[in-house]
């Protein structure tokens, strides 16, 4: 077994997927950034499974860059957690297939209650794409692992797209190093920013 060859093959496939995502950014990305930027409440991320883990990381990144955010488990929303969301919030929902019932139903509920929604999936014809006000396609047709099944390219592209949204909106808000330091006063990063 050539482990290095296998590892490089996966990384190359993931890099190609990221390049495809970068070239795909267009009007929907701009609309998403503007929607996030003008939100007066919080940006609420939701997902299930691996997409849920990505959504949780994106919420942390948004918050650290000056965009107040939190994560909600899609499976818990219909059991009381909708009480965490207000009408001036914005929902960003992740589902690679775009057809995960808990995620789609949560977005439907938000739309019905006049809560802004952005859907992120790998299928522009999915239920999530058709239900969300804005949809972003992560541009992944196949996963990068040897089986073509494990969440690899899909989760990388979801996370990268979340990073791109966070950085672009943070830049638009003129969020600087001093602001960043206020949210990161401790640890090696906080120490590093002391001298900035």
C-alpha cells in the first residue's frame, strides 16, 4: 500500500474542488454577503451530521471576526430551539444533498416566519436550494476519498465557503486587528496581538 500516493491523490482532488468553488463565486455570493452585513440580529448556522459540524465551526469563525453568530442543531429546532431564533436573525443552513428533511423543514419554517435564509448545498436543484431565499452551490460532485463516499471535498468546500463569507463581510465592516484582539485576549494569538 502506497500511503503517500493515496494521501496526495485525495489532497489533489480536494484542491481541485476548492479551485472550482473559487471560480464559481458570483451574484449569489454578493447577495449573501450583503444579507449577512445588513442583518441586525445574529447569524444562525444549522445543519446535521458532518454538515452540522461544519456549521458549528463557521459560527465560531463568524463570531471571531465580528459577526455575532451561533449554531443550532437542526434536529432540535422543532423541539423548542426555534425559541433561540428571532425575526431579525439570518439563517445559514448546510446540507450537502440539499434534501436533509430536518434542515429543509427548518428553512421552510423560517421562510414562513419571515426570517431570512441562505442555503448551502451541493445541488442547485435540491429542496434546500428551492426553499432558501439565496442558495450557494459548493461545486462538489464527488467526494475525494477512495470510496467517493466519505464527507471530504464537500465538507472542505462548505468550510471554505463559510470562511470566504466571514472574511468578506468582516472586511466590509472594517473589522481590524484591534477589534479582533478584543475577542481574542488570551492564548498565543492574544499575546501576539498585544504588540499590534
